[in-house]
């Protein structure tokens, strides 16, 4: 019986963690794996957009070119959902939502 109670608590804690990473857009939510088109359709245009090269390692040298830093292009969209809400930063790689981060409350 005790093991069942522990399992139930862990299951509920995991469910809360899943819901914690979300951006509510009207009656829908932005979800990991969705494309930029789908996110913009659900949530509208972001307050800001940025992109940068996230280093992923050293690419080997090729003929006439020395080794260089290989990178993964990341696009960040910042949403400001409203007063008292956390600023939400969506990170896209290869055109799909891969990560959500949260900033301060507005």
C-alpha cells in the first residue's frame, strides 16, 4: 500500500512538471515539437525575435579550410502573455519548437 502511495505522488509530480512548460495561447497551448507556423497561428506574433549560433562542437578541417566551430542555429521568440504572467521564451531549432524558458513576471 505504501508503495502505491509513493507511486501516486510521483505520478502527480510528473504531471505538474509537464504542465509547467507551456504557453497558453487563447484556448490552446504551444507545444514542444510544433512548427513556427503553428505556434504563430495559435499565439500570434511574438514581442521579439532573435537568432544565434549555439556551438555544438568543432568541425573537422577540410581541404583549404581549418577546423571551425560547428553550430546549431537557434531562433528565439519572446512572448509577453500579460500582467502578472511570466515572459516566455520559445527556442526553435530546425523550424520546430524545442525548448521553453521563462523570464521574470511582467
